[in-house]
C-alpha cells in the first residue's frame, strides 16, 4: 500500500514474481500515470479550444529492457478526425508533467532513515 495524497493505492507484484497479485505492479502504475496525465492534457487543451473530445482514450505500452523501460509508446484516439488530435498534440505534450519528467530526468536521491 502506498499513499498518494489522500488516497491509498494497493501495489503488488504477480504471484510468479513473489507477490500476491492484489494490486498492479509499480511498472503498470507508471504506464497508467503517463496515460492518465496525457489524457488530462489532451482534454484540457481541447476544452480551451472549444473542441469536444468524446471517446478520448490514451493507451500506454512499455517495452522492457533489463531493469527498465526501453520504450514507452502512447496511442491517442477520440471520436474526432485524426488531424484534430495532431493539432492538439504539441500543447498536450507540453502540459503533461509525467511525459515531461521522462524527457527532462530529475535528480533522484534515496535517503535512508
């Protein structure tokens, strides 16, 4: 269990990895984070431009290499023409904090105790 603001999220691993499979593994949460952040970014940009994005769906798929992701691919669909999504993409990418974190890696520190 991890705390995310005021929310508790069950995090686990599959049984074949030594977990109990009672929640998603951290890597799935990472993919969910980038997909949900990009979804919110597209929705925000569309709303600012007066565009209705019904059926908006962002899917994230990761390819593992060693202990990390080699690639993460996002697929964005909605019930609008493709060119509308293409026009929204630059601003949505600029607003998505999670994808920006991948582009500009922060310093990571681990403190014990």
